[in-house]
């Protein structure tokens, strides 16, 4: 079994044994999408939008470089991992 497949199998096994059924992945980077919204790049190679649209979505950290930098390493729930979705590309 290739190392990449082994890692994926291990993550899936941890997921199945955990009480929290959502995969948590670390933020490793950011980019802007075509509409100018911030997108986090997760350690699993999936992307997730992180918008600041008060009062509905309150993430003031996303609008500044310092705020985004401070959140590197934060773990977010990755629904794409839960769905075994393919990796995203910029």
C-alpha cells in the first residue's frame, strides 16, 4: 500500500472510531477566489470558503493579513473529507 493510501486509510479509521464524525484539518494557506472571497487551503488539500458577512457569518480575522496568519494551523471541519471528495486545485 502506498504511503498516501495508508495515510488516507488511517484518517478514515480514526474518523470511524471518533465520537465527532467530522474530519478536522489544519489551515495551511489562503487564496482569493474569482469573486474576491477568501478560501482556506486545508492540510488535506481541500479548500473551504471563509467569509466575513456579519451578522450572519462573523469571521473578522479573515479580512486582515495578520488575522489570517494568526489562524494558520487552526483545525476546521472538512466535509469534503467526510465525503471522500477528490483534492481541490487552485
